[in-house]
C-alpha cells in the first residue's frame, strides 16, 4: 500500500494534465461538429468528441507512459523500493487511472449524443460506443494499457531513445490497423464492431497484458538505476 501511495504522489500532476487534455479533445471534437453543421452546412459525426478524447487519452498515455515509468523507476529505487514492488504498484496505479479515464470518456458519450439531438445537428455518420464502453471492456483495456505502459517504460529505462522509436513505429502501425478496421466494419453510416469481437477481446487483452508484464519484469529486474 505504501508503494501505491508513493506512485500516486509522483504521478498526480501528470494525471491532472491528461484529464485536462481529454476534456479539451472532447470539446474540440464537439466544436468541430458544430462548425461543420452550422457553418459548412454538412453532416456531423455523432460521437466525434468522444472518439477524439479516447484517441488522445490512449496516445498520450502510451507516449508519456514510457518516460514517466522510467523516471519513476529511478526515483522509487532511490527510495529503497524493490523492483517487484515497483512493477506491482505501477501496474495497479496505472490500471486504476486508465480505468478512471475510460469512465470519464463513457460519461461524456451520453451527453454528446443528447446535445447533438437537442441542437438538431444533421448527422452523416455515427460512431457507436455503446458496446465498446461497457465496464468489463474498460477494465480489460485499462489493464492492457497499463501493461503496455510498464513494458515500454522498462524498454525506455534500458534502451532510452531507441525505445521511443519502437513505440512510435507501433503507434503508427496500430493507427493504420485501426483505420483499416474502421473501413472494414463501416456499414450503413455507422461504425460498429462485429458481435464476436467482444468475446475475443477480453481473453486476448489479458493474455497480451500478462506477456507485457512478464517482459517488463524481465527487463526491470536487471535494470540499472540512473
């Protein structure tokens, strides 16, 4: 518990920044819809604000997570925290914050749909998050994202700048894969995932998370404190 409190005290300022960026992305997306609908007289995308806040949250957590975990490792090691304690507390703290971010995004989705309907904005496409933002999926995604953060943090700790290039390449590849998947699953103006994808996501997410945590431990147990 003491290790978790130390992790929270170090990361608190970063969390506030991330939540602020999440809300800013949401407002930007909704404002963009207003501009498109009222000024350009074209159809809006219902759920755009939620989609942008989700993308910004994930990308920022991944990109900042590596550097943050590496810096926190050095700090916590200097405070006599064991490597095992650092990995476990970091996993718990990051997963909890990721879940919090997911819940905030879930809470933004309903009001966005209501405002689009209340303002009678013409809707061209709808990004349906009703299934994706279920609590069970948010928990699995939070753990998976935390695993990625710890793994890339461990890589940054050992390989420094090279690890950021690896992460950048993976983010670009993941973005291209998501874009392709969106095109494949786009039907009737709505973006929806196939029914079976949810059943596959849960075990796959936890399996990948376990592999990432194992990889992070393999690196951190031999890492040198800078």
